C-alpha cells in the first residue's frame, strides 16, 4: 500500500449549497434540501487525485454531528479517510447559488479550535509507512501553531515521505525551509516575498530549501523550479467557468508525481498540472474535473525552459 | 401529570441563524458558528407556554442528523419532547441577519416526506392520558393527509382532550368542524371563508362546530367567539420589533386556558393573549417573550363584548 497520496485538510468543512431562483436581500426563499459535500482545499486535492486514478487517504479533524456528515460524505464519495476526532463542531460553509447568473453568495464559518492534545493525536495516527506523499492545503483552524505545515513537512521527511504544501504568507517560506515541495499562486507568493516575478519567486523558494516550487500564474500559466532548473507552462485555450478548485487540481497532479519520484520530470508534470487545472475550471463544483478535457489538453500544453 | 400542554409541530425544523455585517449578493462573508434552535410554529408555542410556567410536551417528527440536533436543542432548552423518528432528514431554515438593519434573508427547506406508517406511529405513541390539551400549529410536511389536524382533533376528542389548532385555508374549516378551538389570523380567515369581518368569521367557525375561535386581527387586536358570545380585545401600546412568533404566543395562552377548562373565561384569556403577543414582538427571536412586559400589559388590555 506504500504510495498512497495523503491529503491533509486541517480545517475540514461541510460545504452546504442551496439553489435559489433569485437571491433577494431581506426576502424569504423556498429551497430544496441542499447539496452537502465535504469541503476544504485538501478534500478537493483528494477528489481530483482519486478521479485521476490514484489511491488517496484523506486526513483531517472532525467534530460533532457536522463532522459525522463530513465523514459519511467522504465515505459515500469513495474516499478513504483517517479522521481525528475533536471536541469542537466541524465548520460549515453555506453557498447560495443564484439561478439567474449562477453566482454564489458564500458564508464561511471560521471553524472550531484544535487543542494541543488533538494536534498530537493527529500526529500519532499518521500512517507514515503507507504514504507515498503528504499533500497539505488550506487554512489552519484556530489553536494550531502557525508553522503546523512546516512541522508536518519535517516529520514527513523524518519518515522519508515528501510533502507538497499549498499555502501562502510566512507559512510558505517556512514550508520551503522545511524542504517541502511548495505550491502557491502569484498573489500569495508576492505576499510572502514582496514584489518579484513568479519565476524569481519560485527560484528563491528552492534556494531557501524547497525540494521544488510550483506556482500558478493565472492567465500566464504555471511555473515550476527545482535544483534541476525552472520551467513555464503556457495555459491551454481560454477556459470559462468556476476557477475555485483549479489550484487544488494542480496540487493533486504535483502530489501524484512526487509520490512516484522525489525529482519527477517537471516539464511533464507541468503539462498535466495545467491540463488538470483547466479541466477543473470547466466543472461547476470545486474538487471535480472534466476528465475528457484533461486527457485532450494534456498533450497540447507547451512548456518552456527558463 | 394530566394537564400537560402537548404541542404538535408536524414540520419541525432546525432554525440556523448567521449574523453578517452586511449581506452582499455574490459576496463572500466570514461568519461565526450559527445560532441553532429547534423551530416551527409548534415549538414557539411550547417555548412560550414553558416560559409562562406551564408543563409542555413537544411532539413531532425527527429524522437524520439534523433531527438529532433538533432533539438535543429541545432537551437543552428544558422542553420535554416525544419525537417520532422518520426516514427523511429533518429540514432546516437558514436566516442571514444583516448587522446594518437587522433584516433577515431566509431560506426555508420544504421538509422530508412523512409516510403512512410514520404517521400511524405518531398516533400510536400519543400519550393522551397525560394531556390537558393538544395545540397544533404550522405547515404540514409532504406525505401527510390535508386533514391531518382535523384527524388529530377527532382523536383528541375521543380521549376527552380538547385541541387548539392554528391553521389557515380549508384546514381551518375542517378543524372547526372537528370541534377544535381554532386559531388563525385575519388574512388566513378570509382565505378560508371569503371577504368578511373577523368577528363574523369567528362566529361562522363556531357555528360550523368549533368549540371556540380566536383570531388575531393585526393592529386591531384580537377576537374570540364561543357559544357563550364574542369579544374583541384592543391592542396594547404600539410595539415595534419582530412580529414572527406573536401568533404562536397567542396560541400558547389559549392552549393553557383550554387545558384548565373547556370553556374558560374568554375575556380574561384575550387579555393574556394580547399581552403575550405584544411581549413576543419585543424579543428578537420567535418563541421568546418579554415576561416583564407581559405581566405589565396583561391587566391593562381592554376587552369589549361584541
């Protein structure tokens, strides 16, 4: 079983989606029972990796009855999960999707606090021997140390497991220093390192200690850097749709590549990552990708050495 | 224990309330964990009756994890409940309350279908010997017969229990024919009987078989009719606030009076009902009343014989 893609979602959520004909502020709306899915960036990574045919293990915290619904939904979705119970109640996000234009109005709960004991319990049950890679994504719940992802990366390394960490700000630099493969986007990169090009930023992260850095660059494509070089993949045809979850599709591809080899063929990985991100934009729900579009685009992506 | 006020809420809900600074359509809002309460008109009746010092038994259907939360919240609120399990998932209502003006934007789920077997199970566990009165309020879930309340009223009578039924439309006339004490408002009354005065409507319902009719008449107060006569109570001082739940406060007072005697002193009941309704408007949440205001207003209400 070695080779599982472990996906870490420290701030798991139940995503609740209501459809309305038209959202009227101050109005009263009749709605059907909502669509409910486990959510959080790490769950999107797990879903995309599973869709691409990889074995995944979803890791995170769950609490209360909302946590039970999250666990059930992961099970129903066919995602194997190893969830650490917490005293607090798992958070929800509520999205009201307007029938007129498909726009979503979103309400995000902050999430329950995670105690030191619960964080220790999470580490204690980590099945390192079964993991090929550990992919960590998304916000941290209250109570956890700011360097929680870096801590996971160090522990992963100790067990000869490489980690892929999608994060912004100071945590991005900390993850690089801990030797992880780091994932981020242009805006978060500049938030962490100041004004600079995505190429320069990716190289700085590798210089700081990252095994590799893969940075999405919006309409300009995607950049990867490692000790072997740096590359830019150009975007596929202009895609319209829901960009939420596109970065998570990239993380899923990167994690799957790293599970196979700590120094994968980055130009090939970038081709798959760009195709998967674009294929995620085509679907209305984060965590889903259009597999047919992915397969069509993957060979077409152009990668340049920088 | 005879003398319990049984409150029937056939379409129980979990009322979920989120506070936002300002609701922006298409926007993303950070919110705290929501306030969650058991809801539905019958639950409001139970809360008000309990606040006024009466023993209540909340009756209804619950299903799924949302149903568990409803049952827990009733328990935490100190309301004894006898809940019939159903296969479907208990519905939720979601209210987004705007910090700017306090206005609520509301999303109401229709609720799960109740099967014939579940409806029979509801009847089978009805503790008639312990009930002083049965108060039925609010919408019917899908699956139940349109005359469900009239059926309950007939069964109640068979066990020498009087029922108070707050309903509109055809079901109002059916409840009157079944001999219940009927509760409604002016708009629902006219929907059932056509254009006529509230006094005339109340008298028609008694002529149709109702033990009594108590109709709220908005800013014009409240009217009661029985075989002993008809009365109008004038409203107290103009009250600003949240009118949701004011009618349920009236039903709670009427149910408590009827539990004591099938032909209570209606002018006295009307004084309490008007005071309780106004005291409900003062509180932001349906099901709560301002007990001090209730006690202050009750002796001040003016009742006229019609």
